[in-house]
C-alpha cells in the first residue's frame, strides 16, 4: 500500500537532506525505493553490501543521479562528516535520502555537524488515520490493528498465524542482533524477561523496582534495558504532564509498544495501546511536518486520579483523552481534570452506538476520531 509519508518526503527532498528513521521492518527501504520511481535516475546503496560500500566510500555513483539513497550509512566511521561533504558538494539537481533505524537516530542526535542541512521523518507503523487516507475505499476494522499490529508485513497479511510467526522472528532478531549492536549486552535472558514483563504491564505506571525484583537484577539495570528497548523503537514512554518539567521527569512514565500485536492482555488494553501509537504518530507529524512543539503525556494526581492521554502544546494541555472499550459515561478522573483545568475532554469508545456530549465531555467513536488524525 502507499504510505502517507511519501508526499512529505518528496517535498522536503527538494530543500534539504532527508533522514528517514523508524523501527526495523516498518517499511523504510520499501518507501525509499517507491519514492525513487518518481525519478528518471536514482541510486540505492546499502552500506551492509560490500560492493555498495566500496561505491559509497569512493563516491562512485554517476553524476547524473537525481536521487541518491544511502541505507545503513551510520555504520560507516565518520559518516556525519562524510554525508556533510557529499551534501555540500553535490550536483545542483541531486537529492539525498538517508535511511536507517535506531542507531541512525541516536547518532543523528549527537553533535551538530549537520545542523541546518536536513529534515527528519520518523516512519511509524500503519494506523487507522494513514490507512484511511490511502485506502478510503477499503476500510479495515480497528480490531485488525489490535490483532495484527501496524507493521506492514503482519498487518497486510490478514493472517493471524503468519503475523505470529513474523512477530516471533522479529523479537528474536531484535534481541540477538540489534540489541547486541546497539549496546554490549550479553545477558539475553534477562533483557528478554524484562521485555516479556513489559508486554503485560502496558498502560500502567512503570516501576523499575518491581520489575527488578521479578527478574532478579538491579533497578538501574532495568532502567538501562528499558532505555535500550526504547532506543530500538520497541517500546515508547509517555510521561505524566507537569507544568514543572523537572517534576514530570521524576514521575513514573507509562510504557506502550510500537507493535500493538506484542501487547499481552485483554481487548481493552490492546485498544489503549493502539490509541497510544496513533496519538504518538500524530504528534510526530505535528513536530516533523508543521514544526509545532506538541508532546504526548498522561494526567495523574497524587491521590490516583488519572486520564490516559493528554495532547500538550508548548507545555499547555489542549486535549485529554480516555480510551474505553464500551463505557460511554465519563468517570471521576476526567470530570475532575476537566472541571479544575478547563481542558477539552474526549472519551474514545471502541464500541459506541451513538456519539454525544455529556456535559462538556465528548463521547466519540474511536474509529471516527482516529481516522481524522494528521497521518
């Protein structure tokens, strides 16, 4: 299927170097090759390929190449200075797309040798909004996103067995290859156990101490493992909102998975994870394509009142969202936050017969709202 990101990337390639990052097997290489079809002359070079590596090192691509795609370039020593030199001396008509996953994103964040020369695009799993934009005549049910997740291969297979086989190989490859490449971790059993525990604790405030006790390792080791899993685009953290940023950092975040199919739990928690991925993707699009400083938080008080999600703009909450499977009446926490802070409030319901407003709380069908997001 087409990806909504395509039009944004093509537009930005005319202006600057483009970095395309995101989880493994989310479709970066496919999208890059799909974009290359728009050009009469293009070159795709992967640094993992020995022949391509020699061409890259010698800059031996043809001068008339209109689109140069460099994959896994971050594995090259001094790659940032290399790509800076290539970009600064390229022929006038050449456009450059650099693709990669976790390591590219981590290395991109360090140093400023490429400052002002690139745009970042974070490719995310397929969500209801993106699927609706490119396939509005072939709707998929929200249950498909919860069952198969949004990674292209399992989602498009529409086959539960094939999706499970893909996921097993995907997790094993991440742990035994990517984690070792990213961080010198040799206790695969411990980090795999941490991963398994996180799969069953989605949507709950993260307790490093509790996981450490269950696994039999130190809390600081759990923190390290969680950081690695997050850096590899396996999980993402949603912190609680606080007007004082330092206080927010100290509070416990909630953990969600980029692949909803990895979540262990009932339909309700899988639905919450799918909503989290959709909202995060929407926030990334607002950041990357509109330059708006949105972030995704949740709301929580000391006495335990909590709302699942909150879209925050410039540290000011704009919209709070509660994800519910069937409940169509707002509960005390949402009423409390809405009354105290006068924040727009919405309850997304997976199975809802009729949309309406209760007081000033919007009761919305989940599919209707999720398909309306930016991407």
